[in-house]
C-alpha cells in the first residue's frame, strides 16, 4: 500500500499553488498505480466490447504497443 503522500507545493507570487513536489519514491508509486489502473480499464473496455476474444498475452502486447507509440 502506498504511504501517505508528503507533497510540497510550489506557489506563485500571490501564494496560489501552481505545482507539487513529491518524493521520487512516492512519484514512482503513483506511476505504478496509474499503470495498474490503465490495465484494469483496458481489460474492462475489452470485456465490454463485443469483439472477438484474444489471448491475454496478445492483449497485453497490443496494450504495450499502444503505450510505446503514444507521444
């Protein structure tokens, strides 16, 4: 489980929050969780679609290929 975030904020001259600083470990954990959620979302989308079923390994390869080709 991810530890409580210890974020620090960047503020402008008026004190408005304009950015967040995170510990690199917390940042990596967020990225890992995001990737996990993206995979679950893709699975749910594929399951809801009425397309032909494909093997899991092939689906993962397609998802990875789409991520690699994204800007």
